[in-house]
C-alpha cells in the first residue's frame, strides 16, 4: 500500500511538552493511541529517551534509525501504523 507522509514531505516534526519528537500529530492524538501496541510504536517506545528533544538535538533525533524503520514499515501492511494508512495512504 503506497504511503506518502504529509508531514515528512514538508519536513515537519511534532514535539510534545514532555520533549518527545514524533513524525506527526496522528501518532500522539489520544484517539489513535492504540498505535502504541503496534510494532513501529513499540520500537519507538524502546528508543523513547533517544527520541526526546531534552536528550538530543533535532538533527540527532531526525537521523535516528527509528525513522528508517517507520518508512520501511510502509512496505509491509502487517507493520504499517493504522494512522499512516488512515491519513497518508495514497488513493489510487
């Protein structure tokens, strides 16, 4: 399923008041928090300290391997986040 990340296309990131950096608002929206049980978000949570602006700068965070994992997940429907499918799936 083709995914085109709207936020990534615009070089935008979101960071919460607690310093956590996310690729978009859909991953932190309470309506979609069920995503924390998905493979990609489990991996995010394992690296949460490294993906926090209070612990690293944006360049370090933006080059973290988790971002590659996120993009690779778009090639495997079993690993693609529900939010990515819902909001960024390219309609054919």
